C-alpha cells in the first residue's frame, strides 16, 4: 500500500489497473478498522467498494456514519 500516488485521482480504477490486488484490499480493510475505528463487514468487501480511492472513502464515511448512529 505504499508507493507513489502521483496521478492517482478519486476515480482511478485501482483494481482494474492492478494498483491493488485482493491481498491489498484486506490490508486496506485492516487499515480502515485501525485508523477510523470502523468495522468493515465481509459483504462490504467488494470490487465496487474498493475499486477506487473515492469508493473507499465513500465506504469509510458510510460505515462511520452508520456506526455513529448506532452508538
């Protein structure tokens, strides 16, 4: 997950361009849980939710809002 993000936009298809793979997605899930305290349910781990930086940000925001409303 390290590396150069130059040229990466919110809508860059990071899975399609092989910027991340399935192992990196699970690293991202762990990072989201550690950094933002959100639980990413298994059904949410989909190419649509991790296909771009924008999709990941939207997922994190939605999960954070859902968890906040439950508390």
